[in-house]
């Protein structure tokens, strides 16, 4: 056993079931506070628990007196453990006792969703960050359109909340497993919509009410606006303090998606429109949609024209291009990124070689300690590959196909896991190229390794007559040693299949292995569904700070201040085949930077009625005022420019409004896409009390005649350290409707 380097404070640390083998420069003679976790309470009376703690500690320290002097805290109610001042050597000795599950150094408790909000630099210890400036989203009303909510979760406690805002006009719709008492000062409204589906059929696998049987809606709602919950973890992994991005915001639930008998979800456009219609009436400020449903352009447009910001998931069909959904220019479309947290899992081979993969494997209450088991090569672990291979009780090495399948490694992994489990296998090592497919498999450990590592394991299997391996439980590691952020491989990519003349997605946010509420517990989940509520929470904070800003202004603030480099100043990467430097079709303006968005300097605002003039009536069907003739979207005052048919020079204008210091001078910096020349006039914008708004002209010209592909650049306005950046995409063409592939 080793020591965990990812502790986050006494309570969070004690809940970890596994620990890191890295030592943080603490040497044998110096003492520091360690957390010793012993699992469930094994004694009936608290005094007996304390006595057992001292007995254990005195075995290492030499006397009961030393134990009494060293002990700082006893944990004796929800779990058994203690905090004590120890040297590193003493901590190592304790870790070797059979009853000890983990020993970790204690660190200062940080109030953030175990990692993602910390990663975004939103925490209570920073008085000048957006979280504090935005008053934690106090009284902002977030509408969550999803699978419902589990109101008993600690994430939805309304302790300390004031009255429901007087402007709220919604309702608490009662139903199966839901009465008026399930609404509160936190969950201020709840509705459900069957969309015409048979109610008796829905009741067979779901609640005919706002109650969440699927847990998806609970996860997303708690990510956006969950109250502060200490000691959250997934069986000790990702332990910390869970909360939403806007922890004081109010939640309104709109259940439109229903759990099916197979565990999936079903919903329809009719239910979505009904929810949007009610949300307008009810008085929500932001609508968060983490569901991949048929895009409803005019429903969202009506909301935006009423001043409601709509945040949508981009979809999980990446890394293939043109897989985006929810790409209307009036909504915020969110891509998913990976944060600086990993779950390394040590595999020890019979020759004592240790290999590190990743998994969500943990040892449950009834699990035996990690032991060596026979190791066998199962090929791709198809039914045919395993036919005649004895896998019962063995750890099986499975490989993804050399040629990637249409579904990617995820579908292959699930099939391999099922085949190994049905054969009685005790563990699975899955060889795959770089992806983001960590999944919870509770019946046996499933460790993901890369192709090079897989070759080493296979070489060991082929060299020995009785190969064996041992899999340790995963541990949590965070920090700058992990390359982050990166665009997750599953995140859908642009260009938009519907509106090629606007850049989508708009922004990227954490969406891989996010810990949030599911039912009464906390689970890890991945998807643009998880990224969407991160943006929703940040928009809620911005709305509290700037209540008069329009949805377009709020979107501009996050897009123009986004990061395009990681924590080390390197270009952000996008996972895929192969991994590459991310571009605007991966992450839009970049990775969200909440604190910079609080003070963006300049904003690109749009009168929401202007959308009617840029998209034909056959698309929006909004009113008689829309144009019958299609006008390219790049003429909209969006915080981006995309010209998919650049044959001749194109000139577009953009208008910026100064929302920073009254007297300010901005200079332009141009990064032209390859093969394209960008000119901006004027190149200097001078703002003062009389001139708060300026318009500039952007001329985009092809440098050659070529049936090409998209290239990317940017226009950035600088005022000292303040930068306002918009992405540019351009594709040079010669012939319309002409494929550019050989």
C-alpha cells in the first residue's frame, strides 16, 4: 500500500478508498497531519471505536500516551478512521496493517465540485473571482430540461435559502412519488411532459412525475446549481466537496425525457416545446438542455427573444466532423473537455513489472484484497476469439480492432466486457488508442491501457508458461502534472451541418469524468451533457453580476475570453484519431475562462430580433418579419466569423460595445487563416464616455484559387493585458457542390 497525494482535507481524505504512491517531499523525521481510513464503523458504541483507533495507533507509536498526544480527530459515526500527526515512516507502517484501507496526508479543504470548479479557478477562497462577484448565482433561476430530479439529494438542500423570488410564476406539479413538499426554496418548480406517450407504459420504468428514475437530470442539475456537499466521492474516487457552479441559484425542473425498460431515454419535440413555452411563462433566466433531441430552432429563438439564455449540448458523436447538434446561432453550444484529474490503476505482472492504466475500479465492502490471478490473451475478446479459451477466474487482455469501428472503442469495450464476464473472467485489461471511455463496471475491474502498454503485456504473456497479474484499485490524482484541458474524443465536432456560415460549437467546458449527484449518491459521468451545466452555472454567475446583459452579450463574454492554451501555455489538444491541436470546430472560441468572462472589456451584442433577418422563414418560421431570402450568417454580429464559400473577397462588419473602463484604447492583432488574407479597418478603437460603441470592417480575401478545406485564424483586440478574441474559419472554393476529396 502507498500514500495518496490527492487528499483534500480531513473529511474528504478519509473517504478515499485508495491512495497515491507518490510522496510529496515529506521525510521520515518531520510530522504532518495524516488521515487513516478504516472503512465502515465496526463497533457499536463510539467509545469502542475511539479505543480501537488508539490501540491501532499505539502499535506504531509505542505507547497509549503517544497515541493520545498524536490523535487530532476521531471519525466514529458514518465511518471509522482518525486524523493524527505522523512522520512519513509511521504513516507507511500504518498503511501495512490489514485493517487499514488508506493513509493520506491532510490538505486544506477546498470548496469546489471535487475538481472541475477548482480547475476553472472558481472557489470560495478567491474574493475577486466570478463566484464571489456573482454572489454564487443568488436568486438566478435555472431551468433544467432533462429526465427530472431526485429532490432528496443533499445537493438540493435549501438550508439557508431565502424566500422563492417573487417574480417566479411556475408550479410544482404533483405526480407519482412526488408531492408539493418535494419542491422547496432550492427546487422552486417542477413539471413533467409525456409528449403524448402512453402513461401506463412510462410508469413501468419511470415515475409519472418530475422524479428522476434515470439520474441524468439529477447529475446535470447538481453540476449547474447544486448546494455545497462535503465528503462527496464515487466509492472514494474523486473525493472532495461537491457543489454546482452557481450554488445559490434556484432550480426549475422540466422533465421531458423518460427512462425506458432498456435503461435508455425517450422523449420528443412536442414535450420540449411545451417545456420551453412554460419556462418562458414561469420566469426562468437560463435554460439548460443536456439532451440530444431533435433541434428545435424556433422554440429556442423565442426564449432568446424573451431574454432567456439557452445552453445546449453539442453531442457525443466525435471525433468525426460535422456531427454537431443544437447549432442555432442564438443558443450556446457546448463541447466537452478533460480536466486535470486522472484515475491511475496499477497492474503488477508476475515478473514484478508494474504498468499503469486507468479505471474506475474500487474495492467494495465484500471485495477481497488484490491478488495475483492468471493472465490470458483474449485477442479482441469477441465471442469467436474467446471460444475455447478458458477465462474463468482469469484476467483477460482484450484489444480494440486495428481499424477503428464506426462506433469507436466504446462499443468494442462493452462487448468485450460482456463476453469476459459471461465467461467468468475476474478482470479485463482493454488495449485502445487514446480515448475518454472510462466506464463504471461494478462486477470486475476493467483497466484501460494504451497500445504500447498492451504490447508489453502481450509480450509478457507470450514469454511465460504461467503468466499472472494483479490489479490494484484506482486512485485519484489531480494537478498540473496532467495535461489539461483537452477536448474529449467523444465531443461532437464542427463545422455545423446546418449553418456552415457560423462557427460551432461556441465553447468547451469540463465534461469528462465529472462527479455529481445521482439519486442519493454521487457518480462519475462523461459527455457534453456534463459540460453543458458547467456553462449554465457560469452564465448564472455572469447573469447575477451583469443582470442587464442580453443572451448574446453573455455568450460573447465567454467566447471572447476563452483560453486556447493549456495550463503550461501549450496549445489545447483535441483527442481523436489522431490527437491534434484543437481548432474552432473542436472548441469554438476555446476553453471557458469564467473569471476573464466576468470582465470581457468588449462584447459583441445582438438584438435578438435581428435573427429573423438572417435566416429564412422556412428555417425559423417565427414571424412575418423574417426574410424569404437567405442571408449568410456571417453577417450577424457574432463573436466569430465563418466563411465556407470564399471565392472572392468578402467584407463583413462587427460592432463592439465597451463594458470595461470608460476610457480605453484597443489595438487589433490579426492571425490570418492559411491561404487567406485578413484586413481590419480601423485597426485602433478609441472608447470614451461619448463613444461606447464602435463598428469595424473585416475584409477576408483568398490568396489563391483552390478547392480547399477550412483553415483557421483569429482577430484579437488588445488593451494592455485585456484581450478580446474571436475565431475565424474560412474555406476557399472554386466550384459549388464540388467535393474536395480525391
